[in-house]
C-alpha cells in the first residue's frame, strides 16, 4: 500500500473545519483505501457504510434512525447510490455533536451529486482525488506512472500487459455500468466511440463542430457528451484565459483525458516503447504534467487556464491565484530551450514566473523569471512558490 500523506493532511485539515467532507473521484482511484488510511490517522471511532453492499444499504433503510446515535467519523461510501440521504445529513449536521464528522465518498463530481450541493451548502468541503502522483513515488517511477496512469491497480500491476488489460476492463465497466448509474443516458457504444475519438483529440483546443460532423448530431449533443465525462471526473476541460490585450485570443477550452494510462489504453499502446513512438506522445505527457501541477498547487478549477493567440503565441497551463499569475510550458524533451512564444506570454500576461517543465534531469534559468525544471523535481522546486 502506497502512503498518501499529502492527501491525508489535506483531508484532516478539512475535517477540522467542516462537519462533512466529500471525496470525489473516478471509480477505482483509491477513495475507499484513502478513507481507511484517514480513519487510522483520525484515531477515533469510525463507522463505515458501503452503499454498494446490500447489507449496509439495508442498515440505512431508515438513515435518521441509523445515524443519529453515532459519533466519531461516519464514512458513507459510494453515496451517489442513496441520494435521499442528503436531507437527513443536513438535519444531523445542524444538530451536530462536536465529536461527529461525516466523510462522504462518491464516484462523481459535486455537479452530478447536485442534491448534496442543495442540501449541504456551506456544510461540506469537497476534495477531488486523482490517482497516484509523483509526490508519492520515487523519481525513477515517473515514466511508469505516465505510461500506466495513476489508478493504483493499473500502476501496481505485475506487467504492462496486465496493467493494460485492467485499464481496458475499467473503460468497459465505466461506460456500461457507471455512467448509466450517474444518470448518463447515452448508449455505451456511442460513448465509447466518442471517448476513443477524444483520445486522438487529447490536448487540443475543443471544436464541437468537428466532432458533431463525425457523429452526425448537433453541436449541443456533442457538448453534452463532453460535459458528462467531465462531470464523471475522467475528462478535464482547461478553460481559456482572456487577457485584455490587442491580440485575438483563442476562446475555446483544451480537453484532456485526466488519466494518462486511460489515454494510452484508448490508443491501444501497451508499453512505454509504443507510447514514446506514437504521435500523441507529447500530448499525453502534457496532460500528465498538467494533472501533476494541479495536484501540486492544490488548484481549484477556477484557477486553471490555457492561453493562446491566433498569431501563434501560447501557454500550456496558466495558474491564477488572486493577483498572481504563474505560467507553465511543457515539453517532452531532455534539452528544452527558450522560445519566442514564452517571451510573449511572460510579457503579455505579466507572469510572476514561467516554468518550462521537461523530461530531462537538471534545472537551470533560461531568462529572467523563466526557469527550466525537470518533471521529477517539480515538487521540490515549485511547491510553495
């Protein structure tokens, strides 16, 4: 079992400030295991209800009666299976015992779990759990993490073949069972085709019309497919940043499949050798690093952007927190160099700093306020800045 010290620290802080904390993330990303680790750190009595277990579900047939007498940490796993529990939780929280906290685990975003947003507004803090990160592994495991992705069972598989088989099975189960359970009423065959096409589009600016023509449907329908996969936490849309400058700027989001291992499975790339020889290698590396940066910065979606002009200047990832803007350019190369586009981004966006993240081994300055940093060292050299 890989310790997840950063995740536990963040969750313990949230539990100290909120009566309820929600962990949301894709199925099999490690929510239940993390909850078990957290319960050990919490050090008080814990009650665990798995709502995919018929016995636990029966125990909650009258949730008010079952929960009102409990104290300590109450864990509700796969809570989207019992949405009617949220009004009960609101009543219990408002009659809160000082020593009672709720930990709610769900395989969907707060947008899909809309009843929680309505019932528990101001009472719950959500934490989005991604797969394993570079901060949890030794540097020599970075390439394996990129190739296999962060789902623990995929990353820890004995062989590349076993890992790929697990990811393909995950994709089938997700499309055939999980999405319908989350209220997505699109055939698994159609959604699989869409997801496969999205893998080839990974890291590009979104163009709904292009997808719509391929599927023979309206732009709004294609947009619905994209939003549902985004809500299910398997796709990320990085929104464009609009700066008040004279240049014409790109105003569409860039789309990424969140887990690099799933991209490689959809592209049928079984090994690191196959991945590095594929035309999408640079794009999957970019998406992998962006996920690591969001994790490192603990960035909210409202703080994450990309930037591009129609003249060709661009920035892969822009983090905006308050008045501070930090830029990140990502290159799958061991010897990155300064580019004109980076100079333009630094000046036009008035960046506090710009980092060029690369796959080499050394850090070095490229210009004033521009630093090249290897991916393996981002947690040492960027964290806290």
